[in-house]
C-alpha cells in the first residue's frame, strides 16, 4: 500500500498531461474533422509537378523492332505452306512475293504484290542493320523478274516461299547461296508517334495507366 501522500502526488502528476491537452483547445470550441487528403491524379505525376522519380519512355510504346517481331511471328505460323506460282494465301499457297504481301497485309500494312516493286518499297537498310520485319531481296537469275523476296526474322535468319515443289521455310542468311545472291533490304515498318512516359515505379505506372483516357 502506498502512503496516502504519495498516492495523491501521483494523481496530481497524472492529471497534468490531461490539463495540457485541454488547454490546446478553448472550452466550447467546435471540434473540426481531420482534413481529407485529396486523391492524387496521374496528371499530378507528370513531368513538371516536382516529383522525384526518374521518367523513361515505356516499352509500351511500339518500336520498329517490336512491330517487326509481330510480323515475324505471323510469318512463322505459316511454315510448311506449299509454294504456288501466283499464290498469295495459306489456302492457295504462296509464291515468294505473295507470301511477303500476305504476311504484311495480315498485320495491316500494305506492300506491293510483286518482288520488283517490293525491292523499292519503304527505304533501304544496310545488311548489318537488319531488324525483324525487314524485307530481304535476292537477285535470282532464273526467276520471272530476277528478284526473290523474303522476310527477315532476326538472328541471321529469314523466312520465304522458295520455289515450285517446296514450302515456306526458315533459312540462314549467311548460307553461301543466299549470301552470294543478296541484293538489298527494305524497311516498310515505321513506329507511330508515342509520347507516353511512365515512372519506373510499377505502382505509379499502374495508377497512370488507369487514369489515362482510352
């Protein structure tokens, strides 16, 4: 049992913080609710708003490389389709330029139907700068127009519909025959404008994407 004097002293000390808290607000004053925090909009996270995160151009923005890979994926799906002179569809078969024409049309890109005009489409790219989706042109003497077209897949490989009695297949560009008959390459794909810049922080990225108009 504490002595009565000590108990009284403890009660006095314990009441001091309570009195101090009461003194922070005048008697009878209205109690105001805590202020609400305004929701953060993705617009507030854009550059120029004083945010510390580093911005970068997102991979969601299409590039010539990503577009070309899509085209290459479509082309690969038709390995084994038979060659047919004048053919330009999986049902009828493909000749070389018909295969190139059909693959790009499937992706929504229009290229010329014949290999001579395909050799002039888009713009020329150097052999050491090839990207997936580039059109490769070979000079083949025994073809009707002296040109043979194919689609570059990347990693030194291309896909084409070679000749009568064969079918769509993948080959190596550095093989002696194809290397010696290489003529040019044309790039018909162009990346559309893309101004979407996103934060490296995945949570902020998701917030921004969810807030952007569709």
